[in-house]
């Protein structure tokens, strides 16, 4: 499995590679420079089985609505 970098002109140039180790688990098997070589990758599922989080190494990725709610709660001006 490859991890593309959409900020690059060619998103798949130097793409990190993930080796799948379980149903919702993997490990970076190839990564460039300061990427996450050797670190874990995992999916977190809710009770319904729907994916609620993606962890790539130490980075947590959330669905847009959940991220927006978290940012609003964290950074909105308090009255």
C-alpha cells in the first residue's frame, strides 16, 4: 500500500510504503527522509465498524466533521 503526498507535484514520487500486518494494522516498510519508517499504521473503528480515525505513525487523521468540531472547541473565541 502506498501513501501519496498531495502537496507534491507528483504525489506518488517518494511515496511511503505500508506493509499490512493485520485487519486494521500495518507498518511503514519504506519511507523517505524524515517520514515514519518502521512506525505503526492503524485504523480505529467505532461500534458500527466504521473507521473513525487513521493513525500514520504519530499522526492522527480524523473525518472532516470531527476535526472541525475539535478545532472549533479548541480555538473558538470564548465569550
